[in-house]
């Protein structure tokens, strides 16, 4: 089978993508290129994801950006660096903490940050519930980690008193919020669901914002 590369993604080289990322585009492109080249072999993405990397992973991660308040961002279960590395590449003047329990993935995060010139990240190996003593963030992000009720329990200790959770979710977001209502009430969170657009022709991303009331 012919090797698939990022060039096979229909959005690769798109002027709309370049415009969306603006000055951050070179850093984002470098990260996308590295993820496409090494991600499948290193077990970070599936083989079918290379040809839709921009839409399903890079732009999907970037959709969180408008919902991040000022301050330090902690990305829980950062994995391949989605959304944390993409957001850090977009906002080099903000500090990002990438939290990931698997050693091989933390190694990837360290390598990709160095190779792509994304120097505003700190990588911590561990689970969210294990690192509260060493991490305090103004906002916590997460993608494909767990249901909202579990994320609230794990991530609330990482947040400053007025901190916010900003989560990438799918079609079940409303149901997850309903199931998490006790946990939300206990932690004084109120939830909002947003449909976040990026570029024309790309389906909006579901973003759940949990703010302290």
C-alpha cells in the first residue's frame, strides 16, 4: 500500500487554514507535519487519520481557543498533543501544562515541542488526580478523556478558585451535562454548550464550557 502523507489531506496547504492560524501557522504546520509523519507508528493516531488530520484534529483542537480565559492552561490526557500542543502553538505568550500518564506519549510531547519550537509548554507525567499539588491552572482543557462527571471530579482540584473547564465533546454533550448535574452543583459549575466554527466547510466543534458560579 502506498504510504499516506499529510499532502493527501485535502485541507493541507489550504489558504483558509493558513489564514485561520495567522502568525501561528508555521508552528502549527510543523506540528501537523510531525504528527502525520510519526503519529501512526507511535500509536498516537490511527492510519486513516492522516488524510483528515487538519479537520478532525488540528482545527478541532483550535476551536477551543476563543473560550480560554487569561492565565495558565492545563491540558489533561494530552496524548498526541491534542488540543494542548495546537493551542500552545497558537498562543506562544501563554503557559501550557500538558498532563499525560503514559511515558511514551510524554516523550512524544517533549520531542514535538522541541522540534516544532513550541517552548511555552511543560510536560508532566501523571493523571490529573495525581498532580494537583504541582499544577494550578486558570483553565483545564481535555479531549476524548472521559465523561464530564469524571472530568469534573479529576480536574477541579487543578483549578484556581474561578477557574474554568473547556472541553471538546461530541453529540452526547447535553446528555453528559445532565448526568453530571450533581457533580457540577457540588463544585459550583454551570455548563454551556457551544458550536465552535473554524473555517468554512468544516463542521463546527462541540465545546462545553464549565464556569464557576
